C-alpha cells in the first residue's frame, strides 16, 4: 500500500485524533482490550480494519471477542452482540478486568489532569449542584483500576487538560488515598497498570518515568508545540516533542465511508 | 392450582409504592422497559430511589418527577448525549445523586442475590467515588419508604487479609423493592428468556422483593421449559407478567427490533428543557391511555422499518437500518 497523505484542512481535528488512536492500537494486535463508549469504539473499528486486525475486543455489557460488523451506537448495542464469542451481562463483561486478563483499556472522558486522571462525572460547581453533569463512572473506573494499561482519548482544550480534575473518575498515576484524600502513587494502593498515553485533537501525550507528569510526545501536522501549550491548563513540557506522521487519505475515507457514514459520532 | 401472573400494565405498575427502591432492566437503549416507565409517569409515582443506571426509560421517570434519588454508574443516552432530564435535575440540585462503580453495582446485586451482606472489591480505590464529601447515601435513605433497604454505610476500606492485594473496599449488597425487566420472551408462569446482553437483569431480578416482567411475547411455559439452560430468570422469582410488544420502543430489543433513531434524537433535543419534556410527554405519555394507542400513533410502517433482520438481530445499515 502506498501511503497517500491527506492535506491539512481535508479532515477535522477529531478525525485526526481518532486516526492516531487507531494507529496507537497497533501496539495491541493480538491483545485483549476493553473498549469504552463513544470515540474509542470508533477508533477500535478503524484499528481492526488496518492496524490491529487481531485485537480482541471485550465490552462492559458482557461480550467476549466482539466483532461488530458496523459501528455500535451505544455501549450496549445489538451490533456488539452479533458475532461475539460469548454474550452474558455487565458483571461478566467486567470480570475479565478484575481478573487481570485485560491488556489495555481504551476510554474517552471530559477532563484529564497532568497525572492522567480522567473525569467523566461533573465539571464546575459542586458535586451536588454541578455546572455540567456528565455520564459518571460506567466502565471508566473499572478500566482505569484494572487494565494493564489505559489509552485515553479526548479533545484538547485548556479547560479539559488541567492541573487537577474536578472529580477523579478514572485513576491515573497519582490517585486519592481515602479517608484523607491524599495524593499517592497508584502502586501504594496495590493497583497495577496506569495510563500509557493521552491522544488528543492536537497531539500525543506520554508520562515521565520518574514523576509521572504528562508531557507532549508528538504534535499533529498543522499544530505547533506552542498551540499545545496554549491549550493546556498546566505548564506542559513540550521540549521533547516531534511532529507526528500526517493523516492518510485511507484513514479518512474509511472513517467517512465505511465506519460512520451517517456521522452518528459527529466527527465532522 | 397456580394463580395466573398475567396482568395488564396498569395493574402491574400499581404495585409500585412511592419511595420504593427500583431497578429497570436492560441498559442505555437496549431492552429498556420504556412502556412501563411511561405508565409510572402516568400514575405519578413519587420519590422512587433509582438503582443502577439512568438512561432512556429511567430518564423518562426523572422528567416525570418520579425519582427522588439515584444511586448508580451511568447517566447517559450513549450517542444521544447525557440523559437530558437527569442532567437538568442534577444541575439544578433537585435530585440526590450517589455515584457508585459499574462493577460494584453488579457485584453488589450479586451479593443480594446470594444473600450475602457485602462483597469485597478494588473497583473504586483511588477515585472520588469513595470521597466522603460526595457520600450522599444518608440523603438517599431519608427518602426511602423502607429505610432497611439501604445500607448504613457506603463502604468500608480494609487491607486484603487473604491474598495481600492491598486496600480493598467492602461494598454492601444492593437490595431492591422492585425490579422491572423488559425481555423477549416469558413463559406463562414467569420463566424468562433473554437474547443479547443480560445486562444486570439476571442478578437484579433475584435481588428484588417484587419482579415485574414485560415481554415481547408470552409463550406456553412448556415451550420455554424445553431448553431450561437458555432461561435467565426462574419463574419462582417473577411476580407479574405483562405482554407488551414493542414495549422498549424507541430503544432496541435484540432479535426483535432496532433503535428508532429519529425518535431518540427528538427526545434528546426536546428534553433539554423542562418545558420541552412536558411538551414531549403530553404527546407521548399524558395524551395516551394505553400502550396500544402509543403503537397506533407510531404507525405500522414506522415500526416495520425497525424490525430486526435475521441473522443479525438488528437492522444492518446496508439493509436500510439506522437513518
């Protein structure tokens, strides 16, 4: 296959994010993943088509080795049931996580902090009267606690990529030890795993080995490291960043024509 | 002699009392007891404590003013956005919310099913689900008709004494007054068969004091007993049966019908305001007395387009589905 690149402007930042996420999933060909609702479902469909055909998909509504023939609309959709090896219920769908069988979890969210903690519960105001109520824990907690690693996907904006999340839904590298709520390394609470990267609409972020703070690893063509800095709510290190490979015409064509022709996920 | 469990929808819903802890089967838009929820709105149930998730059918209950408190793990309608009535209620502070983890929901129902008082997990360790400032369990309990249905603590942390797995939480059993499931098939004596995801139904039904099953089809018990391994809830745990074809519309039922996307989109759009919800409910709930009227209003041609195609269990996009 000769690589034909798309020009900047021929795709949206969301499509770039999803395409890069699908590429990252090539690290998990033949591995078991628990895929969250929303854009992770879309990216995993693209990955199965070109980067990771032998990736094994589990879903929290009880499917093992799911092979949806078309894009699911929700996290429980008949499209996920048909063609799966096994269909039970939600608890059985999550047990592979708590049994430590899942190699990677793949989630979206609304807010992420410098330690890779993700918020999908509420933003602004108070827990009992939030400015913006979100979906809540769903599989996001379970994936973040139990998967051997997690991949996180969300749009990159200053109010979303922050120093500290308004509510810690999915644990990253530094988590809360109760009852005091002190921030501790996740290993201290006997938790394995931890996020391997955050793929945004601007680039790919990874975590320092020592202090586990998130830094810019790659920025997408058409984006500068300064853009990433300006759209991040903490002082992110961009000194090690390189430019990512451009988006392929094939990736955009598959997303638009094969995977989401009806634009259910509003990527464009 | 066996007493018949077959009742009509109005009779079944009359069994629900204000302040009950309730669980609605299925999840997101899949196999949700929507017709049952609409009848609960019509009967003006109040101060119910919703356990589990708050998506399509549950969000209708929130809009209809039936829910006083919610303990659960998911308040979204998937691709159609955050459950609009729940979003509004949460943001105005008019509903008590106590978030719990998804796996914890399942295993806490399993504990109740097994008659165990609690179960140990690591699901929410390190997260704000365990934040004492966000622990609203006592506010939930205040609303309950029977306060003994709720535990006296949200969780207890301890070190794993057996395998040295670090900090674990003890999660109390989730007990239910009422469980309502919408399923594909039920026998005349209450044996339930589900196709597609069992979601939490197979646990919740056994964790509830009273179980109402609405079904696409009621079949002879002898038929459903030809293959007991395929059955998910025993007749002994089911109290009432209602035959209710298309009872999960506008959601989907595996092997029966797919989602009604325009209807779901209209719901999401209209219910972003309370006035919009009332307008929507006037048309689809209050203006209608019986489920058959709802189906007539939708019309046969609309419903026929949603009918699942074998062997898929849904309507594939290439064959005219999901527009």
